[in-house]
C-alpha cells in the first residue's frame, strides 16, 4: 500500500499557504484588490476541502485556485488575462514547462485542465475546485484537450 | 510576506459565517490559564487546558472533520459564559454540547455529571449510582479523566469518598481553584 498524505486540519493548511497566496494575488492584482481575492481563494478552497481525498500537492492546488480567482477578477474588470496559472516552484523546472509548448494553443480551460492533470498530477476533484467547475466538466476539459493534442501531433 | 492581521481576521469571520467549517476554535484566557475551546454546529465540543492547537486539532478533525479554523467570533458565546463563570456571575452554562461518539454508560455518567450543581460536590461512587451502576466508581473516574468539556461538564465537582480531591485531568491545582471559586472549598 502506498502511504498517502492525510488531509491536514484546514487551519494548518491555511497558515502554511496564506502568505504565498497573498503574494501571488498582490503581484497579479495589486494590494487593494488582492484582499477580496484572498478571501475568495480560501473560501473556494474551504468549499472544496471536504471533497479532497488526500492531502497531496495542496500548495499547487491552492495556488491554482488563487490564479483562477485573479483571472476572474481581471475578467470582471474587462482586463486581458493570462490563462495559465503562474505557479512558483521551489526547485527545478515547474512540471508544466514540458507541457507548455504543447498546450499553449489549446483553449484556456482545456489547457488549465491538461496542465493540472498531467503537469501537476492533481485529481479531478482538486482540478474541479481550482477551475470552479464540476468534476465531470474538469474531466471533459482534460480529455478534450488531450484529444485535440493527439490530432495535432499525429 | 505575512498576512496583515485585519485581512486574516476578516477571512476567519467570513469562514465562520459561511457555515462551511466543521469546527471553530479559539484560545480563551481564564484564571486557570489559557483554554482551547472548540465549537461545531452541534455545540461546544472541547475545552482543553493545553492551549497548543497542534495537540488538539488532529483529535478534533477525527471527531468533526478537517475543516477546522481558529475563529474567535464563533466562540463569542462560549467566551462570554466562561468569563461570567470565572467572575462569579454565572452558576450554570446555557451552551449546547457536542457529545457525538459517546454512548452507553459514559453518556449516562456525563448526563448525571451535568446535574451536579454549582458549589456542590459528589463522590465517584455517588455519580456511579446515579448513572445506574453503584459499583462502577472506578469507571466513573475514567469517564471524568476523559471528559472532553471540563469546567462546563463539571468533573471538578467529583471527589473521593472522604472528600479528598483525588485527581483532575487539568491538574489538582486547577480542581482546587475551581472548587474554591464555587465556594465548595474554603
């Protein structure tokens, strides 16, 4: 049996990632707008937290949610958006880099789903929470993206 | 980068209001030391004399679920009643209790314990008898020792057969302090 990281109490998760999430949101949105986005990010995470099946890769998960919240805020303000979440990495190359050249022509949602699934190895429930959609929609976006890539590669 | 205190507390308030938390906790100052108190949607679930959250959160998560956050606002009523109690202005608590997971003799004992009035004491044997098993004084001792909600479920009022204090999960000094506060000890 493979040991899987248990889901930490939300307090532990929040305390560990709140500073980094706020940093990302301030870079994306500026200090003022970052505050509402900070609250929205952790409320989305809290909403999805009960559906998590394990505590793996929670950092990538919450930074993805934050990036999506920032995109939504840009959209509401009618500003151009970067679709692919920028996820700071601790060491080495971020795992999505290898996928980037393949996926940068995909529609935004498919691209995010493919990168999160295959670049970050997140589960569909985590991807769904990050994209603020259902698990089925996340799964469909990832497989539509993969089909589209296959057609292009072959 | 640190999260500014007002932003942090706004999120904690919003989380408590959202109804999404399995449990909220806070550390409450009292004259018997800081107390960690936790509430769920069912009521007060825990009071601990050990205020270090990391010692309590895992057990609380097993009981209620992992969505646990420190949220002072959610503990307002608990804090108010405890403050009144320690100020000598309150002799009974009006708090709902979350006793999930407890059953049988343990639950019977805790229900009888809740009826032991402010300023009074009872012996382990008496409490055992009230719960329907006069020979179970030792088992009552175990139930007192594992009481998740001390002070509010007043296990400090339960003493040995000749009135000696015997033991207390929070230490005998605290038991003595609470009994003096209530006027049960001189």
